[in-house]
C-alpha cells in the first residue's frame, strides 16, 4: 500500500469515480465501483475509519429499537445485510447472544413477542431463535446481573464485529480489485468545468506535502459528519445535510458481567437502548445519543453522558462500576440526516436511514445509515453515479464477494481476527523471532502485528496502530500509553524515520490518549450541544 505519489498518478488524471471519505460508506462505495469495472480513486483526509466508523457499538444488527419504532423496512434490510456480511467476512462477524433482563412479566411478554418478529424478519439469515429463560437460568448465563426483582430474561441473537478492522479489510479488498486508495490525503478544493459542474478534486498529501489535481466523471461525497464541508466547497450557501449526534462508550473489565453473553437494556431513564458487549476480553458499555452543533475527528465525552452510562449500568450490574473502573472512554459522531422542518433538539426525530442526493452536476452525496447496511448503501450510490454520469459498468457483485481475510475461524486466538493474514503474521515471527515478543504484558499482541500493519495496512502513526489496527487505545488508554514507545520504534524502522520523529509520535499519541482517560477528559461546554 502506497502514498499518493508512489502510485505515479499523473496530474489531471481521469477517473470514472473519485470518492471522498474513507469510512464504511466510502470504502464500500470504492469496492462496489471497482468491482463493476470502474476506474476508482478514494481519498481520506486521515486514517481509514478514523471518525465514526471506528467508534460504533461493534454490533452488526437489524436494530431492535428501530423495530420498536415501527421502521420495519430498515430492520428487514439490515437483517439481510447482517447475514451477507457474516458470510463474506467470516473472520470478523460473529454471532452474539444478547440477554434482556426482565423485572416484570409484561416485559417478558413484550420483548419475546417483538423479538420473535425480529427473528421472522431475518428469514433464512436468522442467527437463532429468541427464547425466555427463568431467573435461575438467567443468573447462570450472566452471574454479574442485578438479581433483585428479576423475573427472568429474553435471549436473542445478533452480530458483533470489529469495525475498524473490517474497514481495513474492505480497503485491502478494493485495492486487490484495482482501486487506488490514499489515506492522509486531503481534498482542498473541488474542480469545476466551464458549465459549473464538478469534475474533480484538488489534493494535498498531508505527509509528503505533495499536491495533485485529479479529474473524474463523477465525485462521491461520503465524508460522514463532514459532508457539509465538501458541499460548501461547491456552494458556500448550501443547506446543511447532516445533524451530528454523539455516541459515547465506556470500557470496563469484563468481570462486571462475568459472561460471554451481551446485555441489552431495552429502555433507559430517557428512552434509550444501552448495551454491554464483551469485546476483546473487555466490556464495552454504551451508547448515548446527544445532538451537537459541532463536529471533529476527536469528539470528547460530555460528563453527563458518562454519568448516564455509569448510572444505568449500576442499576443492572450486581457490582456497581465507579469512575476509577473506566479503562477508556471514547466518542463518535453519527452523521444523521438533518431534519427538513427546521432544527430539532431530539435525535429521535432525525432519520436513521441513509440519504443519497445529487448535490450538483457531477457531485453525489451519501450520508446517514449504519455500518450494517454499508454494502447496500454503496450499491445504491454507485447505481446513481452510473445513471448520473452515464457510465458503462458491470452489475453489482458485492452480495457474494468475500472480504479480504475471510475464513472460518475458531475465534479463540487473538490473531484469528486477521483471518487468512494470520499465517503471514506468524511467518514474520518465524523469520524474525524477536517479533514474537509481546507489546505489553497484559495483552496478547506481538511486535509482528505492528510490522505487518505498517507494510500491508497503510498504518502511518502510533495512533493508527494502537487505535484502529490493535484497538488498545479504545480498550485501555493507560496500557496504550505504555505501549507507545515500542510501537514508535518499530514504526520508525519500517518507515525509515529519525529519532526526532519517534519522539514527536510518542508526545502526540500521549496527548491524544489523555483524552481517552476519564479523569483527563475535558468536559465540553454547553455551546457544543445542539439547542
């Protein structure tokens, strides 16, 4: 995988499609486009999945709460896509058992009925049947749950995955199919032809400082919460398409639930759904849904959001977690489609489905949606691009296309998440035995993974490694800081950098990691909240 200049792209190069944005939607669109025979370039201003796409609740799901809201169509499409994704990325998408604790008999009847419909909507892609369990059975499955007043539980099945790793594997698949993907490359302007239509982009490689102009028959704006920034490059007076909503997660030790099953709290004090999901030998708890007026690549948790998560967890856990138990806290921004009837202070009134529009001649914008439906969103986006730009293309094949690394694994070894690449990482360790050394005594990750990511996964910084390739920053921010020096040394060798680069990397990463340590989180001021 290369930097922009290493592709030997000619200035004023011509592409069928240029995609701006390297999150789930952009990567999916690049893969769909290139497998239809279209000449495809994707540009990402930071690392792949740096924003929203690495900060999800790690669920591949139809959306139980959307079913409760009556959005049957969205749920049905998502359940179909869940099934396809499990088949095409077997190493990453796993079936997960979810337990809904019930403290009254009405809840038992309500959730069992609703989830039976959920199972039925999945059809042949069902992950398993929902079932009622007694109080005794529930405590056997999830010993860490609060048993006071417990009547029993309803079990259902959904999917769990590693979002950032799937993004990297989709990127690898697109490159293998012939697409050109460039991270750390920023769009500084849209290019236009004589009639005002968009026909390309002006680029800046933020690592090398090189600039380039690339032309295309159609440009896709798939930048998530940043779509309005791109739209303003075309028209400074364009109306907002996106209303950002913040979702916060806290990570705890998995002993709080003492279970391999996930907990689903179907209704919290303010009507939200909260999950506690076993993830990388820890417990991920979230999320919130707070409308904001601002967006950034590194959003910060609001104190009230963390307090809400901790208080809700405390009412369901036998052992109540306290602030010192938080190993990491992270926030992500959802690019919800903005309401058309004026601003709304409630994200419940904002569409969870995606929005696809022709923003100008030669410019298509896709926003909203969710990870589970990324493939379908990409297919619809490329369909529209083909029609809009009168492109000659083959039919979509992504329903059956295997994602890079896909293979059936037992999932009990930490390298299984690499799928078919596990053997290559192990081979590195055989060739250089010192690469089998652990990065940290509390984690199984080895030095060979850092070398592999630098050589094969476009990792350029400590953050790329510890945030999105190995996920340590999202799991235990303290441990991530302790790993930073050894990761910096390995990267510097691979990228042929000087000691000054190493030191800068360590300092930058430590400053970043402080924001994931709850005691260090700067509490945002009220103006950041949407009114």
